[in-house]
C-alpha cells in the first residue's frame, strides 16, 4: 500500500496571514488531494506541526484548517494519523495540552499520536513518535529500544542537520539510538534533506524567504518496496525578478505575464536601469498585478566606517547577508559556530509570537 506523508503544515503561519492561507488552500485543492484521489491513497500520516501558533488558534485559521485539510480527509474516509510536533503543544515540557486534542478530541477521523505508537500497515510495522520533551523522554527512548519496527516516523530535532539551507542545528537528539532502523522519517526542519537512514521530509510549501528556491512538497511511502517518492509543489509565493532594461523596449512589457505574481512576495533586483520611465512602467505593472509585497533592491553597495566600499547584495536572504558579514570579521571563535548561532536566533525570531 501507499501512504502519503506530509509535515509542518503550520496552519496560521505569519500571524494568521490570509494570503498564506489562500496559498495553502490552493496547494491542497489543486495538488495534494487531486494526487490522493488519482492514486487512490487511503492513508495519510502527518509528521507534526499541524498548526503554527503554540498558544492559540484563531477562528479563521481553525476554519481554514478544517475546510481545506481535515474535511477533505473526512469526505474521503482516509485513515489519518497526526503526530504531535512542538508547535502543536502549549507547554514545552509536556504534551498534555495540545492543539489536536482541543480541536478534534471528539473527531474520530483524526488519530492523534501523543505517545510512541506502533502501527501495522500491510504487515509492515511502523513506530510513530511524538515530539520528545522532558516529560516523555524516557518513554520515547525506551520505545526505540524495544520496538520491532524497521521504520520510524516522528518530529525529531537531530543535532547536525539543516533546519534551512545552510543553517545547521547544533543541539538536540543524537542519531545513535536511531541507527538500527532501516529508515527514519521526520518533520520539524523545513529543508528537505537526508543523511544515512535519516530523512527530513521538509515543509509542503514556502513560508519565509529562507524557503525561496528550496524544493517543497509531500512524499508517498510504499510499504511493499519501502521506497519513498517526492511529489514537488509546483507553486511558489516568493519570487526574485532580475531587472535589466539595457535591451528592453516599452512594448516588451506586453509580453510579460505579470499576473503570475498576484498575492506573491517579490524582490525586484535592479541589475541595470537605463530608462527611468521604462522602469516606472515595469514597477507599475508589477504592483497592478496585486502582489502581496514588493521590495525593490537598487543599491547593492554600502560604505563602511573606514570609507572602504563593500558589496551588500540585498537581494540575498537575511541569512545569506549575515553569513557574508560574519565571513569578513576577525575572531578567534570559529566562524561556522557564530553563523549557526545567528541562524538559530533568526529561526527563533521567526517562530516567536
């Protein structure tokens, strides 16, 4: 049988931003569930962080979550298992209060995984493990020791893996207790990656500029072959446009499909601007397309305190800019360690309320 694996859906992301809510809805309506229907998939496992806010879920986000994800699962009578992730929890040291229990305690369509649970799918045993915290640490580690499953799925924070591209986690679990398993699938980090038997599945869609140009989507696990297939999300909400009008004419604007940028976040990177009027017309057409946010990057230079010119490419992500700056400083502390520290702080800031 085939099982759809999805993780880190983060309903309510960016302070319940409705542009992102619509972006999510489009993904489920035009990609995820049509694929489920076409391939007659009857089981879905969610690997944690169903919702984004740890403290509460507002009414609109609750409605979006139900109408766009839970109800289509109910309508199809899909066997749905949802592992608790850290964003699904109110407290950091216990799973006792969580979003799934409060939202769907009386909904038999949502099977919440709040303790280590061994399930069998077509004679294949799979161990499902919720977010590991101080309360359940010993219980989870013991389940890993005694299970007869070859496959483990959970919401793990492994030391040394990429959270986003170029941003590595320097704390968390050792992979040693997981070495005996054939495959370990995990949510939590939004960058899709794998090392040895550990597979981070990544988020299904973009949520910050750190996700730009980083493949997103969901996976399908075959219990017979034990292989996993990546189904890539074909839509993006973050776009960079390189502007160069050195060989551009006004009539060329008519050949550009600006409508694809509707409700998107745009960085317009000015490489060469020779005609101010043409540039203004270009910007006007981008804005009229109904973009969610437009950032124009023209000045790629700054002057430091010593008067020396240095390049600051604002078209890069915040993390790239931080990395470039750290690379220029003189320090006895390893620069990789400093970069990872700033990356961790940046991610904490993104996830703070």
